[in-house]
C-alpha cells in the first residue's frame, strides 16, 4: 500500500513549513499545499516516490 508524503518541500523557497490547502488540485493525482514561508500555493503529486522497489517481480496496479 502506498504511503503518501504528508508535507512536501515548497518548490519556490525550499521551505518545509507547509500545510494542506486542498486534497485535489488541477487533477486528482495532485494535492495543493500552502507555504507559510513564502505565502504561495503549489501542487505536489500524490504517491510520488512512495512505491517500494523491494519486490521487483511484483507489478503495481499502475503498470499496464
């Protein structure tokens, strides 16, 4: 099961002081976050880099 990244880093100021702004952004696979440092809203891809590569012989549902 994928583990979602809770607090991504702001792409504008590299700040980690962010909060969830919206569960869905311009697409269902992204979330919107608000950076409390530089006061900007940005999107982060949900589940990005969260799949384990421990079992390379098993395919996830995303591989078709």
